[in-house]
């Protein structure tokens, strides 16, 4: 059976004039949409299933996570823990 598989990796830069979300100030226009984005992701997850479930090549395809990334900080520091959406 065919599947529609999504993989999305985005990095939203900090905006000093923005709104604080998860410890990072991001553009307010985006921050205001975060609750709706999370709800949409959770809704999609409710339909998602593992690929090849129960087989040796099973793939965990029911995953949506975010973390705070500090790679561009000077000095660099470790990124935050991944958190499930």
C-alpha cells in the first residue's frame, strides 16, 4: 500500500523584537500561528502509522519533534532536548 510521507526540517531564526516561544523569540506573526501549527501536526499524527510495522525493516514514521538549536551562538553551546509535538 502506498503512503504519503512528510519530512520537514525548518530553522526559524531568533528575532529580538519577536515573541518568546519555547525560550526563543521568533517573529510575532509566526508565533501567533504556533498553536494552530501544533494542532495541525497532531491531527496529521493521528492518521500516521509505522512503515512495515512488525517487520525487521520497520520504520518509525510517527514522529514530530522540535528543539532549540544553539549552533550559531558564540560561543556555541549544546542544543536543547528534542520535544515531541
